[in-house]
C-alpha cells in the first residue's frame, strides 16, 4: 500500500454493522457517502501514529481552519484537522458539550458544569483557564459565535413566560449581561456572513430518541432578517430539519427527508431556491454537524467526517487519544446505593440482598457482608433463600438470557436449572418443603418448577399485568406444600384469589371478582387464608360541587379453610362450664396446661418463637395434610374490624396479623406508613414501627427486617423485635456491600439488557418491523469504543430510536455526577444601565395567585421596577458578570439586598427577602395571566380562558379551578398548547362535556342549574406541536366528544404509553412503550401522526411580535362568531302555577 492514496473502505457485515479501515481506494464508498461520487478519504495528518487509543464515538465536533474539537468520554479534546493525536482540554465533572471555535480559531466556547450548573464557558485553544460567561440556574447551551467574534450565541429557557422551549441569547466574550434575540422560540442557529440574518430552528429534535419521526413536531428552518424585523419559513417538507449552517450563498442543514429517512446533510441555494442532498448515509444518521471556514465536520456511526464544501468531498478523520482510560479500569466500589431488595434468611442471622447485579449476604448483628456471585457484567436478580437456609434461587443472564439458578450457601457452587430462553422473570418463591419454586414470567405465565424432576408446569396466565404488578406478585403456601394461593386479574379487571392444588394440577378461583381481592396469605396452622379486598365504599364529598370519590377502600378478610372452623370473632362465654360426665380420668403424668399453652398457644406454633440460642429445641410436629373446603369459600370470609384503608404487605406472626398501614387518603403529607399487627386474641391493632416502606419477618426468631425509604436518599434497613412498639435492634448498614466493577463488561450487559427489555416488553412483538437483532449487532459493535457511561446512554438512545416510537427514554446510571449549586432568584428581569443592573420588570401572575409571587412584591419589601440592585449580602454586584453571579448558592435562602433608585450608594436602602429556588413557574403563571387578559380584552369579557400545562396534577388542578371560576362565561377557550402530558384519562374532557339537565327555581337569589357547575356554551381548543402524550390525548378526546373545533397546528403525536420497566443494574433506565392507541373502528392513530387541527393557524413569528398570538386570536374570533349565531336565549323561569283548583 505504500505510495498509494489512502482511502476509506466501507464494509457492511451481517446485521448492518458498519466498520472502517484504512486501505487502498475502493469504489464501495461512493454509494453510502458522497453525492459527487467521490470516495471518503481518511486523514492521518501526514503523521505516523505510534501510540494512543484509536477514538470513536466522538460527539459534538467543531472545526476551524487548522483544528477539530470534539467531546470524547465527556471531556473536550482538540486535534489537527487532518487527524492524529488529540489533546484533552477540559476535565470538569459531568459531560461537556457543544464546543464551538471562535471566528479566528483561537478560542472555544462550550457548555459545561464547572461551578454547579450547565453554563457557557470559553477557553483558549492552546489550553489555559476557563472563563465563565453565564450564571443562570437553567441549562445554557452553546450555539456558536457572532461573526464579529466578540459575542457568544447560546440558547436557554431562562426567559420563557408561556409554555416550554428555548430562546437565543448573545453574551459578550468578556462576560456581562446576555441579550435576548427577538425570535419567540429558537434552538440551533447560524448567522449569515454579514450578520444581517440568522437561520434557526424553533425547536431542535437532535437530542430525541425517535428516528423517522413524522408527527406534528417536525421542525422547519426559519430565517430572521434583523434589519427588516421579518421572518421567512425556509423549509416546508414534512420531515425533520436541523442544524442550519450558513456558508456563502448557501444554507447547509440536516434532514431525514430522503427515502431512507436517515439524517443527512442537504444544501439550499439562496440564488436559485434549489435544495439538494449532499451526503447519503443509509445505516447511521449524521449527528451534530458544525460549520468551519471551508468544511463541515460531523459524526456518523461513531466516526468523524469532514465535508469539503468547495469540492463536496467527504473525508473521514482518524483520531488517536492519549489517555490512561481510567474510566475503563475495573475497580472495587461500594454498591450500597443500588440495593434493590433485602430479605431475612431463615433464623434472621443473615440478610440476603441484591445490589448492582450481585447477590450478597449481610450479617444482621455484625454488619459484615459476602458477595456470593461476584460477576461484573452478569445480572443476578431476585434472590430467594430456601426454607432450610442452605441454598438461594435467583435469575442470572450469564447465558445471554435470564435462567433460574440454584447456589449452595455451603460451598458456593451454582447450577443452572432452566433453559427457558428469551424473556424476563420475577421472584422465585419456595414451597415449605424446598422442592418446588413458583415464579411469574414477563408474559404473565405463572410457572411451577419441580427441583427434583426438573419439570416446569404452567399454572395460570395473567392477562394484563405490567412490570410493577408482576414484580410485586406473591404466592403463599400451605405448610404441607400441597396448595399455594395467588391473585390475578379477571375479565372485569378486578383481581380474584386462586388456590392451586399441586397434586391434581388444578387452579380454583375462590373469590368471584365482584370485589377486587389480592395478596392472599395462609396462616402457619393452615386454618385461615387472609387477603385484601377493595370493598369499602367510603364516600368523600367534594368541597366544590355535588360530586364524590371513594377512598380508603381496602379491608382485610380472614377466611377459614374448613367450613367447620369457627370464627375467631364469635362471642366468648365467661360463665363457668360444668365438667363433662364422660371426661377421661386425669393423667398425673400429663404436661402442665400452662406449659402446653406456652408451646401451642392459639395456633400451636409458639415453638417457632423460641430463641435459636436455646439449649433444647422442641421437635416439630408432623406436618398434616391440608384439606380445603372450596365450596362456599368466599362466603365464609370474615371482615377484620379495621377501618378501610390502603393496607398492603400482609403476613402472619403466630397469633397476630402483620400489615403495612399507609396514611388514610386525605391525611397530612407528614404522616407516614406504619407496620401494624392485629392481635386475634385481643381483637386489637397495635403499631409495631413507623415509618416503614416494606418489611420481612422471621417468625421463628421473632425478628422483623424493615426498610425505611425516602425520595432523596438510599433505603435504611433495620431489624426489630416482633412486638408492639418495637425499637430498632440493629441498623443494617449496606455500606459494607461492595463489588469489583469492570465497566466494559457491565456496559455490555447493560446494552444487552436494555435490548432484551425492549424486545420482551414493547407493545408490538414485531418491533414495528425493525430487525431488532440487526440493531443490537449494529450498536453493540460501537460499544467497544465507549469511553464513559454517558457514551453508553448515547448508544442506548440511538438503539431505542430505531423503534420509531414515542416515549423511548433512557438515562441515569453510573454517570459522573457534577456539582450542583442552587441559584437564588428574585422573580424579575434586569437590564444593564449606567454601569449597574436595573430591575425592569417584576414578574406578576394573577392577583389571586398568593402562593406564587416574587419576593420583591411581598408586603413591606420596598423595591419597585426601575430600582438598581447594588449589593447582595454586602457584596457589590459585578456589572462585568451576569447578574445571577451575585446569587450563587442562595436558592431558598434569605438575602440582604442593597437597592436604590439611582446607580450609586447615596440614599440606598437595604431589604431582606427570601430568594426563590426557581422562577420558572412564576414566569409560567404570568404568561397564562397575560393570555387570559388578552382573551378578556378581545371578547369584552365574554369568553373564559383555561390553559392546561400538562395532564398530571398541575394541569388537572388548573383545568378544574379555572373551570369553576369561569363556568359562567358565555364561551370557553381551552388552551392545550405546550401541554407536556403525564396521565391519559378522560376526566378532563368529561368535565368540559357536562350537559345542562335542568334548573331549580328558588325563592330568593338566582336559580340553580343542574349539574350545579356546568358550562353549556360554545367551546374551542388551541393546540400546537409542543402538546404531546397526554397533551395529544386531551384534544383527541375533546374532538371525539364533539366539544368544538381544534385550532392551531398538529400535536406531537406520541400515544404509545409507558409503565414501569425493569431497572438496569447500575441504576440506569430505559422506558418501554407498551400500550398503543387505536380507534374504535380498528385504526392506529395519533402516534407518529399527531392530532390535526380543524382550523390550521401557523404560529407565524411575524404575527407574534409585541405579545401577538395568532392562534389565540383565531380562537376568540371563532367563539365570538359562534356566540353571534346563537338563536335561542337561555330558558327563563316559567310563570308560577296556580294550583288552587
């Protein structure tokens, strides 16, 4: 090959894996990459590379006249443009992003978290001290430089007052107050060479995991003329567009408008108006291209490419990284924060737990631990200790799929019990004799495994349970291992209790399903079955109208297994009973009755409670065969005398029943769940311990293991004696839990696990027609080049994106955690005037929003618009830096402000305020109030206005409260724009769909309507591309109900929903779209389409200046027109009747 030009050959392996190598010129390259027919060459910079690591997965590249900058392993590196050895420039914790060269190529602007938030920084290209330019608590994402080189362009949501999105700002390279550009919404952008115009996208989809998307949110490219203050839409093809790059008289951008729907680079010629494709990648997308003086650099398939704009030739760039690969070294580390379950081993001397894919035992008393599996790169899940304490059953994916394993706790030997193949499985549950295991699969198949014979028998099939229900499913055994009980869903979507006869292989439904019944538990003496039943219809009236809900529905039911077993709640006879005449003669050698009572007690199982340390252990009585009277089973049930609640986690403890009792619905947030016991002998409830989230109990040692969980910290595990009012005996610290983590092995398992989780849980078993195995092969081939856990998340996102589905999310895991610093906020806007920061606008929501307001408007705080902010806590506010620099670390804290009506200290005053941790919601409320006032003005107060920001609690409360405040308006305009979704329910549309039934005449005052709160006039709904998920469903239901027209633009189009899914072993996650919308007549709809408007109104930025809102204005116009068409006046009270005759 010596002397030959070096070119890049592209080869496609089985499954579509693309790799590159340096070789002689090959014609195979032209079809995949260059529109000119010329091959993609490989630069090595004329240098012989003698060391270092060949780099792939380089992200966010930028190019100058001489160099390329990129992010690798979360840090920014720089290398010669022609390739070769790269040098690291940044080392901040977390991930840096979006480096951009200054026009002279001497500086880089980028986004990073050095100081507690994602801000914009600059750095000399030869290295040196970073300079911080922004200080706001929100994310500031670098976009580029102004052509003059003195200002940096970035986008941020810091000033949004309605909906969600970003806007463009410029900040001086020396620091100072950022200036907002006029565009209502904007993300990535590019200046024209003379800086008179800017091309931008109102919303970027570059970070979304949804390839080939065609819903309402496909972004277009717009041009803004700064001199003319005018906007022009450049792209009008229904496809995704992004990353505009203005070069000469052409605009380059990425789009997936070709037949393969892969993102490629396209070129628009301003002179001719023609648009054509430049690159032709088929297997990978072009990601985050960036414009330099003469080239565009981008990443595709983990490789960097340079596109020469004069010749339109494509060159790959070989980069070598000189690094110690510290993030890839195996290391021993604590896994205490990733304990996912803990249970007591028999005898309560040891606890068994799962943490980061390994199984451990921990000494309850002494705290030392032992890692039983020690398999980084293999996931072991759901450990379960055998009744004799000698073995542990669990699931392992060492084979490539989750198979049942059995490990001896004596010698550590493990053997694989099953060869089930594809699928996810849950907790194996032992029979008391240790010969059988029951488990449920992700498909809902309930399986019984015989350890002696290896036989696997399907017992039942659950029909519509998700991950959460399957993970929490428990079975309960009779002591002779002949029966087990479980609950599953039935046709009316209630749950019913089933008893499985192991010998005969028959399952019997023993509760009808009229009430939902679950969580069955046999008592140790085989006399009773406990279960939970939702049967307590405790009506709670609304404070607002004649409506109610049913809360605290759960009761505990005790059912005798035998029809002859008396109820423990029968009246007791306190009178002395005569001695029976045929009583047998007294045995002088018989054991004293009090000793027998101690041993037997009510259940005859008090021997189980004897200390393990006792010198003499009584022998267990022979296990009797259990017989259950199935006929009339449900009707024998006895309701325990407890108030209705939300009980869960039933178990037995000899003479008592254990359960967790959450606070009753409507309780104060400070109230916690308690572990309670109901003593059947005393007929009384006792609190054992509080707070508690879950527990396990070892009856023989009378020991409870309780978990105490809080949202922001790892679970705390404690042991308690089994008694009322128990105090903590041992605090089981998982700090001793550790494992040797091999990142490369673990990342392979994570990618494989995520791929399997989608394969087994995605609603469409055909995976939308995608060759899912080929996708795994393609992205797993890139995994070997990952340099950080964030790289793994990137590949997970690319993998999930291939499904072409909404709600494909991934995140977290063992990523590097940067510093987090809260920034105090005053709820106002500033300008820099006369060398000082001046308060120009105090953000004000509606007057009735007393819970949300700026600290500056609190009564007694003497600050007004126009005042200058001079000091914060006695430190002068630096006008050379952004104003938020003065509030670092002060979120939620009290601060002393020095203010004045002029920019100097003479006559200044000091005020104390408590700073806000965020002003986003305050800005949102002020934006909503501005819209409401605009509707009031345009309609002369005839039309009410309601905005729903989501379909979760906030949006539901907003709809309900605003409906009650404005139901008496003649018409209602419902604003679904920017609805971020949440829940999918019909309650929101049902509220709007109320119909007036009649009126009530009253002697005094206004007549009543029925329903008491009902709006019977015209309605319309505003929609746009940023309304999605529940924000898609709400207008869809609005249309189905015939409530009025939809006005605006097509919604996002994301109605394949998600529930919970198995977590990844390092705490990361992938979401699984597992239920999809289709119509009554059997059509897939909305997903990847959106909800189309009846009246289309583009949110034209030319019409949005000075607070204009063309969609809202059209909605008001429509409703006023509808009001003018109403011919029938509201019904008047009829003339009073004469009933004297």
